[in-house]
């Protein structure tokens, strides 16, 4: 009889603790909250795989919506871009992603 007491207690303790773990430590399962709408969060709209380029502006083409850095890399922005606050010779940081041979830029900021 003594030989069975320790194994029985061990099995009972393990089954009780696994039941608590399955219940999520609180006993009640709570459904996860739904994410906020995309209009309220910017992180949803921006791709995670953006690359960063830093350099000095060499050329600005407002008609073609492109910016060329002194490294000779050309970054294409979306139509109707506004480069009015940007100057040649200014140090900038550009967030971009490769699309074929193009560098599709989404953000430019002066440093």
C-alpha cells in the first residue's frame, strides 16, 4: 500500500497542474481583443521590410517625383509628391523598398 501512495499523489499533482495550465492560470478563457482599425494605427499600413538610405540630396525632380542622392541612387516617390521643404545638399533619410529595378520610396526626412 505504501508503494502506491507516492505514485498516486504524483499523478494527482501533475493532472491538477496541467488542468490549471490549460485554463490559462486564471481559470477563465478570454478571447483576444481584436486589433484596432487600420485608420488608427500607422504600423499596419507600413511594410515591415522597408530599407533605410541616408545621404545628401544631389538632384530633385518634382515632375518625375524622384530624389537622387550623392551615391547616385535614385528613389521614386508616389505621384503628387511634395518636395517644397527639401533642398539640394541637405542630409536626408529615406525609407524605401525594392520593386524590381526601382527603389520605391515612401518617406523622406531631413536629418
